[in-house]
C-alpha cells in the first residue's frame, strides 16, 4: 500500500490527519509533518527524509502538502522520484481520494488532482440560491 505523508505550515497536516481518522479509523501507513516557526528548512528536510523512509514499504509514498512554493513542499521536492510523488493544494476530498485508492497499484495522481479541483464549488450556485 502507498504511504502517505501530509506536510504543512503550522498544524494543518496534523488536523487533516485527525479528520481522516474520523473516516478511516486506524491510519496505518499515514503520517504528518508540520513546519513550525522555529524550524529551519534543513531540519525539516531531515525529518521529512526519515518519515518517507519509514512510510515506504516498497509501494511508494505520496507527499501531500498545503502550498506549492512553500517550505514544506519545497523541501519535499528533494524526495521526488519514481516512488515518491509530491502533490500540493491539500484538501479533504483529495485526501479521501488517495486514501480510498492507496491499496491499488494503478493509482493515478490525476484522479487525486481531479477530486481536489472538482470539490471546489459554491453551494449557492449548486443549489441555485440567489444571494
């Protein structure tokens, strides 16, 4: 099964993991890493490398982070490879998609991206409520 590492500024990744546990219970093969104000990027990268190695059981790892161009994903870029995919723009529908497909060897990161994009809607428009 694919490992999943959530990375973010502040406690967002921890909160997302907590929310995922409401849907999936035990989160075997899922972890998080939060960048705090006092963290140096090199220290963050060292912890990131350690966590990726712990999560990779031979099926690869998805690193999913909050913001393209921010330190957590910039440091994750050093880990990109055939086995490690890095995705930005973390949201709950994206995480639900990757969690339900992570046991499949043919998981497609485009499906993950589409779930994230398609989840962004204005409820007023969907329900045709005029404001």
